[in-house]
């Protein structure tokens, strides 16, 4: 069983930055591809980013446009999402997920989820 706990969300003005963290309680953290998704009110869960086991490759949703960076520290069992140049449209609950069974950019494929952290970007 894998438990994921996100932190780092909050309220920020447009143009600002936030760094989200996701701590995993599993000894084999380095075996898991990790992903970040988000869900705005009234919308479906959307792929944000994913990173390989070693952290050598990452993929991002089309809307990111170079503003976000996903990275991981396997020694700390933690994956991060650095978000810069935030826009009001980025307002959502952000979730981390572990171990996609097939496509890493599809929410339904992930086995484990955190509880989410709210990100609110004001004008």
C-alpha cells in the first residue's frame, strides 16, 4: 500500500509561484512513476506532469508551456511540482499519483492518489 500526502498549496496572486510537495510512505518509491493532476471545480481531472523512476525524463500537459517543473528526490520519497507564472486558470485541487498501469497522462490508470491540495490564484 502506498500513501501519498500533498502539501504546499495556498493562495497566490497571478504571476506568483508555488512549490507543491508529495511525500510517499513506501520503501520502494524509486520504483514508481509519479504524476501530478489537477481538478478545477466542475471540470474533469487533468494531467499536469509525470516523471520517470530516476527523474531523468518528464512530461507535461499542453497548458503548462514551460511554467511548471516536476522533479523528485528518491532519498526523501518526495516528488515536487514547482509552479511559476501562475494564472487564475491554474486554480484547482492538485493531486499527486503513483504507479500508472498504462498511460501516465490518464488519471484512471494510476493506482494510488493523495488527498489533494488546493491552489488558488487571484487576479
